[in-house]
C-alpha cells in the first residue's frame, strides 16, 4: 500500500484569520480560498502538502491532542519566530511544560504550538518541523502510522516515536500522554492513497482502523476513519481535502 500524508486540517470558527496567521508565520502561500476553507501550501514539500483551515460552528475547548512544532535554525531565529508569532496574534500558553528549551504559544483560536530550539533532525523539514500527536502508546502508534503514511520509523525512545519524512515535509511524531481523548479532534490528518481509495480503506481497516461518523454526511468524497486510539483521519479520493 502506497499512501502519502497530504494535509493537516485545522477546524476553526474563522478559517480566514487562522490561515492568514499561519501563512505569514510560516511563509507559506495561500493556495485556495473559499467561504468555508482556506489552504496554505508548503513550498518545500516533494508533493502537495497543505495546512487546511475549515469552518466549524463550535469553539475550541480543552488542550488539542495534535499540535504543530516550528523549526528554528539558531537561538536568534527561535526568538525571531516567537516575536513574529506574538505580533501576528499568538499568545503564551501553559500546558505544564515547566523549564524547557522550546516556547509554547497558542494561535488566535487557542491552538497550541511550539517554537523549537535548533535541532539537527529537523534541518531538512522546512518551516514546519513536526506534527505531534498525543497517544498512550507512542511505539504502537508509530508502527500503525508508518503503514498509513508510508513513512519509516526514524526514532523511538518509548516516550516519543517519530516517522522520518522526505526532505521538505514535517516529521510525524507520537508523544506519550495519559490524557483521555474527548470529542472530535480539532486537528486531523488527511491521507492520499495515490491509488484506489476503497482498497486503501479496506487495508487500513484490516490494520486496525475503523470507520467513524463525525457528521460528514454521505455526499463527501473522502472516508473518515479512526486509528486504534480514536484519532480521526481522512482517506482522500483524487486529492480532495477531508
């Protein structure tokens, strides 16, 4: 099975505002804009990879299970990114991080993200270093998602497991967390099967994914699945965003 990680989808009450914030912070251009969706596209990725901002009526509540990490190339660059984010509308966020070398912020709708200190492993990732998912078992999640996204496991220390991407794409990382999942994820992943959608869905179900109803309706072209830890993701058809 050949799949590609295609998008990170972010629900919001004001997708245009969120898209402007992330476009200016990352330096990524807006590739698509409509009343209910704005796509911000990576200029670094070897295939189309977007941050997709969709419109939902409900406000955010609680800590997100998925967050984004930004890469920096030097301590000065890290400080510059933090200052730019705050000028664009971010604010400091406390998720219990204590004394750490990265800076935790929240975007204009409260979605947490981290501006990392320089790390060699993210040198080829571009502006977005990693997509980080809270899970109870990082090793098992990395093994499952390696099959979903077609990426190899690049590291696993028992607390954090990461899938190594090709240059220009962010790592997909899994961080140990005992917090229970509550409600629909505010951020989720889209997977492009680069082939037959039905066959890809059947294979993912065989591996432990399950179909879920998040109110998507029968008319959509994508299939909504949940991984074994309840995290929703979409399997696309013909590159349509889920």
